[in-house]
């Protein structure tokens, strides 16, 4: 009986996230905010794609997180609100980010030059949301509002958001990264928060893999932040420190090394990366 209840606790938020993502996508495509053209972009292959997948995924993550009943109610609402805010600042960068400022180094250079680019607004916003999420989750774990590990947990949430966004360069790549991360945490305590990541990613997979849509900063940052939040709950502190070091290391490496080039150089990674795409 307990095992059945535990399975339901995972299935429900995943299903809610998947259904909400698909439904939100249909609603947004029927009446795109500001017009369809505002959300159209050209992908790596020169094809026309829509960024409306991002807001749909954020809607799925928020709904799925609210449905994750084993998580304390106050924390659930706070984390869902923070994910919505991460999606909002990501969408702001998607729609207003016409500047040449790119990458972590570019945003830091802009700050040093007293320039507030859309990307810098996004970085600051995600950092604040990471702190809010980490504080809420810490309270859910040990009933304390602040803990020495909270700052590192906030960095893990924010860094995860950025890392998944760095993967959103080919159809399905960021979704697969988020799915792998959530799948690895589903068997741990607090896994109910991983279920919405799984559900939202699956709900968006068809259009993304087909190259008709992409997450953009809005959806990729929110998926990454959600996965980082799961790690805060499900991974012991020493392992979280190692995980943070790995995420930050990959982020810094991306400033010098192309993830696409690394993937293309490995037959195994290339096959996994192409999995699910048509005509591959």
C-alpha cells in the first residue's frame, strides 16, 4: 500500500506537468502574446522555430510542483513561484536580448562597464530566485530559514539553470539533459520534485525533437533551476558540493570549449544527442 502511494506521489506531479505543458502550448500557439512573430527564431540549421515551448514548460513545471504533495505546502508554493520568476526573466532575455553580450564572461564585463544588459538582468534574477528556492527547501528539510549550506544550495540552483540553458543548442539536447538529471534523482527522498521536470520535458519533447520549437532561455533556465532544486532536497551535502563544483566547472569550460564539438567528436554522445530526431 505504501509503495503504491509512493508511486502515485511521483506519477501525479509528472502527469500534471506533462498535461499542463501540452495544454499551455496549444493555448499559447492559438493566441501568442504580442503575436507569433515575436516568438519566432532561426535555429542552428536555419529553420524557423517558435520559443513558445519555453512558457509552456514553465507552466508545466509550476503546476507539477504545486501537485507534488509530499513536499511541505509553503515550500511547494515558494519553489513554484521562484520557477515562474526564473521563466519570466528568461523570457525577458529571449525577447529583449538583442545585444551582443553573450556568456558568463560577457555579462560580467557588462556589469563592470556599468551596463545592464537583458542577460545581466536574467543572471541577477535567477540568482535571487535560487536563493529563495534554496531557503524554502532548507526550511522544508530541517525547519530552519537559514543554514550555512543555503548559499551553496542557491548557487547550485542558479548554476544548474545556466547549464541546461547552455545545452539548448540542438533539438532535444536540453530536454535530454534535464530528463537524465531528474531520472537520476527519482529514487531518492524528495523525488516528488523531480517528477515535474520529467513530465514537463516529456510534454515538450515532440515539438522540440522535430525542430519546430525550442525552450529558449525561458524554458531551459526554468528546467535547470527545477533540477537544481531537486538536488538540494535529494542529494546529501557533501555530494551537493561536488555536484556544484562539476556544474560550475562545465559552465566555465563552455567559455572555451564548444559542447557541440565535444558531442560530435564522440560516437556515443553523438548517437544519444541525435536520438529521437527525424532523419538522423
